């Protein structure tokens, strides 16, 4: 999964790097779309968490037929939900982007990019739900390999569709979105063929299973989805604050956001692969194994993220040079990297605790931890930093917010593991 996440997030960073060659305004236009793109991702990840939790617990309890019915239901409901969401996001785009600080010229660039980007978002969500089904059954190799395949397809198409080749002129900013849509479509075709060879889906008894499992699914997916939707809301508020510092700061912040997700690849891989394992242990009541898994995961997160953050902080000027062609954007990006990258170690701890909370039957605590991270620690620190010190304050404030969130998450996890429950009541027969 780490290899897959690296390739997936790497192609997103490559998108931004190619777009930065078009100029500061196209890069800023793409950066303004990140909060709404994260909104779609938040909904799909929240549903994916519930998929993995329900199916892995059913398998751990020996309820194989129920796991097949759940697999069919979540694929159907998930793709329909995301389709409705992307239609809504197209409809409300003008007032939303205007409220985020995008001027008329930038909104024109966004409009041409937004339609193919929303199509790519829907295709990516359908692919993600398929990945979640494989992970719930303990297969992380196929999702990882498929992420690599789609990343390579996107990487080959990006320069062709953005810049063109020979006499054919490229599409500019929309070309990046079309490249992603084509890559995800190819992934869906391959994943569908593989899924057809399994016995993980069922068309019988779906109505009764929906009536039985809907409250359970909502109890997990609801808080998990809210937890995943809070980052896009926080991102909207953050970028509106960053916009007061100028267009180059917005462009640098967008690149830093892409670099953040790439640098968190190990954490993201564990938040995908660890919950199904925890869910099976939870369904079987094996709390000793749960303790061992969490101790190991936390050690890996802290050591990896802190080491990677310090190395990238030292290499900040060269990393910024690779990612941006604008001197102003490079200067701002290098400053953000120096402060933010080392702070992703405590941020990773917080992300892992939230993911484990959903898998272990504490979705409400996980949701409250996400809310505290963003609205008690991160945003207040960021806004105060901008008010006191401009771009320097922005970078320092965001780092301090991540540190405070990591400390709080560690304390929450200690209390959770100190009072385990044998078996979740919602799965009692």
C-alpha cells in the first residue's frame, strides 16, 4: 500500500508540477479547487472506512455471506452518492470559488478545469470503493499495483494533454484533469475484471441486509465521513487566510499541500491497511494483538515522518526548485517546507489514532479528535501566525497546530486502549 500511495500521490504532485509551468495563475486556479476536491475525497474515504470496518468484522466473526451482501451494497450506494455530490459541486462552483477569493479571471480558468476534474473525482471514488473491498478481504497487493498502473498512465498522458505534441496544441489546465480521468477509467476496467473472478459479491438478500446494516453503516460512516469532511472545510478556511498574503502564497500553499500528502505516504498506507486487520481482531476479541499492532504502527510513524521531514527541510530550496518555475513561489514554498515537513510526525500520530478509532468501534471519539485537530489546534494557530508574522507566521502556526494535535491524539489513544471492549454490541446476533 505504501508503494501504491506513493505512486498515486506522486502523480498528483506531478500534475501540480506540470501546471506550474503554465504560470502562477493556472497553479493558483488549481489550488483553489483543492478544498472541494478534498470534499469528494472526504466522503469517499468516510464510506470506505465503513466498508472496511463492516466487512472485516463480518469476516472476523465468520459471517462470510453477510460480507458478500455488504460488498454489493456499498459499491452501489457509494458510486450513487458520489455522483450526486459532484453534480452539486458543479452547480455551486461560482459562489464557492468567489467566496474563497478567486477573481473573475481565475474563475474562468477553474470553470474549464472543473468539469473534467469532477468526472475524474467520480471515477476515482468508484475505483477507491473497489480498493476498499479488496483491502477488507486482506488483499492489499492488488490495490497497490493498480495505484501504480493508474499513476503511470497519468504520468504519460499529462505532458501530452497539457502541453500537446508536435502541431497539436495541448489543453492547458484541463488537460491535467482529462489525464486523471483516463487513468482512473483504465484502472476501473482492470479492477472490474479482477473483481469478477472473486466470490465477494452477492445479489441475493440485499433488501434485508440494507435494512439490517444501514444503522450500523451510518453509525460508522456518519462520524467517519464528518471526520473526513472537516479537513476540506478547514482547507477552505485556510486558503481564504492564505489568499490575504497574495497569489504566489496561494500557489506555494497548493504545492505544499500536494507535498504534504506525498510525504505522508507511509501514514496513509497504514490508515488503509491497518483498519481491516484491527477490525478482524476486534471481531474476534483479540485485544493483545490490537495493542501490539498499535505500538508498532506508532513507532513507524514517528521515526519515518520525523526523519523524512528533517531531510526534506534541509533540501527545501532544491525541492522548491523542482516543483515551481516562479522565483516568488519557490521562495514561499521553501519556507513552508522547512516548518511543515518535520511537523508531520505528530500529525501522522493523530491520523493513525483517528483511523484506529473508527476500526475499533469508537467513531464518535475519532470524529471529535479530528474536529479538535483542525478547529482547536490547526486553524487558530495558522490564523494567529498569519496575523502576527505573515508567511513566516503561517508556516510556524501550521507546524505548532500539528504538534498540539499529535500530543492530544496520543493521550486519547492511551485512554482508549486502557478500557477495551470484548465484542461490539452492534454485531451481537
